[in-house]
């Protein structure tokens, strides 16, 4: 596997000056080291990983996102990817998403948000002169990860500040059905345009 740190160093836990410099600069975290070490171990079982490349691991609120270089998953079939993910989830004790990077940041975001779809993109200039990208997705229910996780992954992998909104949102209203001390909230789907008229 194409790794940013020496595979020998990852196995032994003793890092050469070049790898130590990268770690001192904060380019890679303890989680990165843990994941890379496990991937090196798994090359014997998943030999196709030898042609893959590592980018970064991001600890989101609801899952760990392992980002590999574009094309890294091409040779792994669905069953192998599922097995690999299961092993990594056991190692990390958290749900895992394995993704491929993309040169185009929007293409990368599309991979992260699946099955949600991007319907619009807007550039926003902030008062401090920095730029923020507003991503509008089709429906809130289609985004299977937390919004905070999506923002964190994109920021750490692409160094891109984003804001997430939805064409259609899930709205929670105050109508309740009381069963003893429990309160059940009813959910409805509404369009942004409908909500703005209310």
C-alpha cells in the first residue's frame, strides 16, 4: 500500500526522522497511525490493498471515515469491501466508512453524502475575506451521517469550509400523542418554500 509513513515504522512503532517530522508537524494523528498499521497487517489477507493508497482517517461523530486514494477500491469487490469494513469496525469499535478521494472537492463530497444528492452549490464570501461553500442536498432524510461529520470530513480532507442545507427538510411539530409520561413527536416532510410561507 502507498502510505505517507514507512510501513516498517508502522509495524515497529519506531519512526524514522522523516516520519517523525510529519508527526511533529501534525500531518497525521494517532488514529491515522492506528488505521495505517492495521491496513498494513491486512495486506496479507487482502492482497489487492497493495495497489491502494492512503490519504487520511477522520473521526466523525457517528463513524470513522477512512479515505483512500482515488481508484484504491477498484479491485476490491463488494464482498471484500464489506469484510474489510467489518474488520476495521471491530478494531476501531465504531462504524466505518471507506471512501475514495477525488481531485475535484465536489466529487469527493458526492461520495461522502451518498445516497443524498447535491442539487445546488453556492459560494459565500465571509466578512473576514474567507470563502465558504454552501452545499444544498436533496432531502435531509437521505443524508445517513450527521451534518457535523460531513463538515469535519470535508474540512480535514479538502481543507474546505462548507455549510449544509437541504431542499427538503424533516420538520418536527408540537403535535403529540401522550401515553402516560411518554410523548411521541410526529414528523412531516416539508419544502423550504413551504416553510418560508408559514
